[in-house]
């Protein structure tokens, strides 16, 4: 998996063209309010922690496989 910092739209056009918008990392923040993005870059919001909580709330592990809510909370430490 690529780090977003390593994702180059010009070089990876073929990759992004093959993805649906909902799976394309370029669009991940399109509907996020600017004030939240500002807080994230200032370190006031931990996006990594929020992603872990969301995965736990879905009951899935770090690979997206269903493990149940309690197990997922333990896996993600939330």
C-alpha cells in the first residue's frame, strides 16, 4: 500500500482511473469541512486514531475482515 505522501497523481493516473471514487485516496477529504482539515494538519485531530475507531465500529481488523466489535476494539486499542 502506498503512503499518501508517495502518491503522485501524474505518475499514478492509471491506478486512480481504475478505482471508484469511494476507494480513491485522492478523494478521501473532498467532503470534509475545511476547519476539520486545518485541525488535522495542526495535529489537533488524529486522523490515524479516528480511522482505528471507525474500523473498530465496523467490527473489522486491520485488513478489513469481520472479527466482531469486541475483538476489533481490542485489535485497534480503542
